């Protein structure tokens, strides 16, 4: 059984790394490789859920998720209607007959309960409506066009955050109260404190205009990815480093860690085999909203670097009171948050077998 798990982890790691490398280098990733990644990830979660007898728990959580999304959709719908102004209120007022025709086309002249009925009926059929700003374009088409770019940016930023944050936190805890610990925490606090738009401006001035190493905008290849990905990953990396350090310091003083040291195990073995795995629970808890927020793409970073993601459309939809697009973006972010939190909850018992979900 252990050998099968080892083979599975190796195949999963190799497949995902190959996909990440090809995607980052702007190569065409074969459909078969995407399918293999999806099969391995979904199959692994299904096997884990079955082995832990979590089927009922997952079904219950999915039911709760549907209810939560329904409540969010309802509240968003009502708030947009309650706020003053409308999607076709402009500085230059439209002729009354033109405005009446437009509102009739989008059923905005109907009573509020009928508008809500049309919206929920369309939502149940997977129809998010038609954008008020981009005439003739379904909201689903806009989301599917921009979501992959935001996911790509967010995924790479998450990789940067975890690759930097966890080792930095472990390193600082292992060198507790030394200059290396203090220096690492100074960088971590700076990463949390400095706003992303300021860091982005400094990076552009230094690497684009000063050293002329990287392009300042667009999303066309690996050289275009580096600055927005690193800048978006800096803040979560700083949070993760601080959480990891605090958790490692707490775990490292436990009785079983002292027992492991008394058996003659090396410091590295104790740190990475016994301490680290039990120190990741706070990081996992933080990862739920972090993953949802970063995967949706940072709207500020997308605007600064002209990344063709969802950020531009979200900002414009709010400015233009584009009801269908606002509600679609809100539901998408909420769904990401719900799914990320569910995955985090399922991973609790993997990292700490003492935790049992029911």
C-alpha cells in the first residue's frame, strides 16, 4: 500500500511539474496532460475521502455550499437593486423612450420579484445573463475568457508564496532569537506592511526602466509573468512565514519532539519529519481564504501590469452598474472560497491524524 502511494505521489508531482513548466513557458500543454492532472488530483481526493469515510461529510458540506451561494446570490441581487442609480443612468440622460426600450429588453421594467425569478431561473440553468456594458455578450463568455488568465496568475503566485513562506518560517524558527531569525522576520513584516501597488511601482522602476530586464506590462510569456507573479506572492509569503515560524516554535517545545531528540535523531530529521508536518495546521487554516483571493487574481496587480484577467471587468462592472457581471464575479469568488475551505478542512486529518472529521 505504501509503495502504491509513493508511486502515485511521484506520478502526480511529475505530471503537475511538467504541466506548470510548459504552461509557464507559454508552450501548448497537451490535452492528455491536462486530463492526467485532473484525473490524478480528483482520483486522489476521492480515494482519500473514501479511506477516511468522509463521503457523508463531503455531501453535507456541498449541500451547505449550495445554500450559502444561494444566499449570497440573493443578497447581491437585492443590494444592487436597493442602491441608488441604475445601469443606464449616465451623465447625459437617455431619451425616455430609449431608456424604456433598453429596460424592457433586460426586463428591468418588471416588478422586483419577477426580476428575481428570472435571475434564479437562469442561474439554475447555468445562464448568468447578458452583460449590460458589452452588448450581445453573455456573462459566461466574458468569465470563461478572463478566468484562465487570473487563475494562471494566482496559481503561480501561490507557488511563490508557499515555496518562500514555509521554508522561511522554518528557517527563522530553527534559528530562533538569532540575527538570521530577526532578519527574516523584518522582511516578513515588510512584505505584510508594504502595499502591493507601491512594491509594483518600485519593481517596474528598477527592473523595467532602470535595468531594462523585464517588460513593464502585458501577459505574453514567461518574461511578462515574473514581476506580477512575484509581487502578488510577496504578501501571502510573508503571512505564511510568520504563521509557520510561530507554529514551529510552539510544536518544537512539545514532549514528543524532546523524545525524538533524545533518541539521537538529527536536528534536520526532527525539524522536517516531525515538527513541520504538525506545524502546518495554522497555515492550512489561513490557506482557505488565501487561495480563493489569490486565484481570483489581484485586481490591483492586473490593472498595473495590464494583465487580461477578471480584474478589469470587475472594476468596470461596478463602475457601469453591470448587474449580471457583478453578480457573476461575486458568485465565482464565493464558490472559490467555499471549495478552498472544504479542501482545507479535508486536509486537516491528513496533516494531523488526531483530527477526525464527521
